[in-house]
């Protein structure tokens, strides 16, 4: 039987948090298949909680010296799966334009491919602050877009759309920046 401390350690281990973030994705997708005020509210809360685990797993990994190869690979994959799934569901409902989702997800796949190529070439091209802002604005867009319906007199969809435009600009900008750095590192 697991003690309270063992459960706490297991749940706070960075890799466990990463896996929890991946596990929550199907729940969010299922909730978004039935878009109403209750299910979208729950989906937004779950997405918010999952986004918080992205910060926590990095914090715990650095603070406790628990950085692993699994975590280095799966943490960004979990982030991309979470955001991409939310964007795809929002687009499928017609709440955001599909072309925006294509650009955002296309950039993520392209940069991931370049990172994999850089690793094979023994190059390390660190994520820039632009990439961190991009992620922050994507999360800031997704949460109100998932809420979608007005609450407390606030038009959450309009707020999310505003952040989505900013996220799109940062997504393209950070992607171009990454390609330029990649080209300089490998002298292509």
C-alpha cells in the first residue's frame, strides 16, 4: 500500500506530472465533443490545471535534481499535444479559424523536426524567450476560448481571440527565429 508521502512524491515527480498532462488530453477532447456551458467550463479548468503542471514539472526537476532524458523529450511533446488538441477541438467547433491552427501546429511540428535534426548533429539550439512568450500566449488564448461562453459579463471568446492573434504572431516570429538560429548553427 502506498503511503501518503509516497503518493505525494509520485505525483510531484516531474515525469508523473508530464504523464498526467498527456492523460488529461482525452478527457478535454471528450468534454469538447459536447460543447455546452458546463462541459466547456470543466474543459477550461482541466486545461488550466494541465498548463500549471508544465511549470511545476520543470520547477521540481530543477529544484530536486530530477532532470531525466525522458522528461527532456516528453515535456515538450506533452505541451504540444495538449495545446494542439485544444486548438483542433476549438477549430472543429468553428470557434477559431482552421488556418490559424494549421500555422500554429505546422510551426510546432517543423521546429520539433529541426530540434531532432540538431540533436542528431550534436547541436543544441536552446529555446528562446520568444518561444516561452509564444507558449504563454497560446495558453492565454486557449483558456478563455475553451470557456467560450460569457461569464460575469465578460466575453471570454473575444478575450481568447485577442490572445490568439498575439499567439499567432509570436508563433510565426519564434519559428522564423528558430530557423535562423538553426541555419547559423549548422552553417547551411
